[in-house]
């Protein structure tokens, strides 16, 4: 394990949660009903809170006066390491729900490894975050069942969301060099995730899809992103870049 690998892994964790939080934040005030508007907003706050913990730790590791704000607002697309799944556009409610489901089920497996890993700080963040992730999995999973086993239209929309998002989940289980260095067992994560998703899809009466039967986009973990991330960062970073060093 090297310090560089630990920094990169921490930034991957931070970037993924921040970018997904930014995506979900677009639903604030636009949810289908008030209760679910509040629910997804709270999940967004959880994700951004996780991102802050990881950024603070990364800044501490980097040193030289680095701050969490610099890491979030002053890096360009190629410097971000978030997985491609998190930057995918919201689409409709069904696609947002399914994206959250895929990521939360993945987080649950990954953070369980971090909890028992060699780095005490990552372990502590994982321990706190897993309590939130447990709720995220339950909430999004219930929505998948509600939509998948609901009306013909809700089922159709969730099937379409699966088709749109599935080519971006394979990257989650392809180890980046820093994950290998930090002894992240992506094969075990893939097994746990796949079993949980298969069970959920069966309950939701959705068509099962094989990870090996679809072309998978990769590159996000090492800074190669879709154009969607550029637009997201332009909006998210606008104020800080327009008024450098501003504080509330």
C-alpha cells in the first residue's frame, strides 16, 4: 500500500458520492410526492456528508494546505475519479431510483470491506456510512419493486432505465490500480451485488440481465468520463470559480 493509492481510493469514494449527490439534488422540490421529495433530499445530504468526510481525509493525506473545497471545486473532469454510473443523467424518476439502487447496493458491499480494512479512518467513515446506506438500499429497493410490479407503464419505464444504466455498472467491479493496491476485493463485491440485484429483480418482476452479456463502459475511475460530467461540474463549481475563496 502506498500513500498515493490511499489518496486515489479516498478521492474515488469522495467523487462518486459527491457527483451522485449533485445529481440527486436536482430532485429537491420536484419529487413525485412530498414525502419522497424529502426522502431523496435526505439521501442527497447523506451522500454529500460522506463526500465531505472522504475529502477531508484526502486533504489531510495530501497536505500542503489542501482543503476539501479545493478538491471538490478546483479539479477538472480528468481529475475526478467517480464511477460513470454516478454521473449518468437523472432521466425520469424510474432511472433515478434504479441508479441509486445500483450504487447503494454496491456501496453496501464495498463499505463492508472498508469497515474491516487496514485503514482506521476509512473504516470509521464506513461504519458511520453503512447505517445510512442500509436505509438507502431499503428505500430504493422498495421503489424498484413498486415500479417493476406496478402498472404496465411503470414496469416499462423501469425496464428502459435498466437498459440505459446497465452498461455502466460493470465498471464498479473492475479494479482500478489503487483498488488493487488497497486490497479491495472487487470479485467479492460483484458476487454480493449480483446476488442482491437478482433477488430484487425477481421480486420486482423485471427481466434479469447478465453482467457478461453487455458491453460495459469504463474509465471513470481513472479520469475518463462522459460529457455529462463536464456539464455537472460547470454548474456545481460555478460560484467558487467565479468568486475564488468565497465563503458563506
